């Protein structure tokens, strides 16, 4: 069993920054993939960024140049540094870990970008 706990969401003004963190606990295998998915009311959910255990990264077009995903394999954590935030980045952000054919999700953290 795997548990994921996100932190770091909140309210920020347009142009500001936030850093999301996700800590995984339980039975974690090497070779997993971790990432961030977001969902906002009335909009289709989207993958924001993903990172493999070897460091390969993927970013949604909307996140490139503004967001940076990183991970610490020793601590089983993944972070999302979000800069130059826009109102359209407002969403609930979910952390996901994929391993051995299974997907595990965190409870989500709200990010609100508003003046």
C-alpha cells in the first residue's frame, strides 16, 4: 500500500510562485513514476508534469518554462515549483505515483491564483 500526502497549496497573486510537495510512504519500488495532475471545475483535467525515477521529465505545454518538477528518490518525495502563476492555473493539484501497474493518488491541494 502507498500513501501520498501533498502540501504547499494556497492563494497567490498572478505572477507569484508556489512550491508543491508530495511525500510517498509505504511500499515504494524503484523505477516508479511520479507526477502532478490538476483539475478545476468545468475544465478537463490535465497532466501538469511527470518525472521518472531516472530523472526524465514531461511537461504540459501550459507548464513549460514556468513549472519545474523534481524528485528525491531517497526521500520518496516529488516537488513542483510553479512560477509566473496565472489565474488559469487555479485548480486542485493531485500527486500520483505509478509503479508495478498500479496508480496511487494523494488527496489533492488547492491552488488559487487571484488578485
